[in-house]
C-alpha cells in the first residue's frame, strides 16, 4: 500500500491560490508568469498548488512578474498569534 501525499500547508495553499488568481486576472499563462518571474514552469505549478515552500526571493520574483507589491501575495493570510517573549 502506498501512502497518499500529505495535504499542503493551508498557508502555502492560500499563497498559491492568490498567485493563481492574480495571474489569471492579468491573463498570464503559467509559462508567461514563470518566464516573467524567473521560475521554472513546474516550480510555479508546485507553488500554485501549495506544494512548495517559497523563499523570500522567489516570492519577490513572482510579485515582480505579476506587477504587484509582495504584500499582495501574503497579506490575506492569517497566521498564528505571536507568542510573547519574556526577557
């Protein structure tokens, strides 16, 4: 029996869906955005499906390729509450 792959992290999936939404709004194909962002076609597919953890540089490249501020790709995501650090 083979194990099914684990579901993507919801935060990565939310970023991927936002990238896809913005890409489609602009009428870009996956190939076009990959070229504009300096990514591989396959890498972009993994990102849009929440299967790849983006580096900051990758996120910046995608934002530039879409012509948006990087925050547009992540500001809609609710993170876990920050834990206070006692000193």
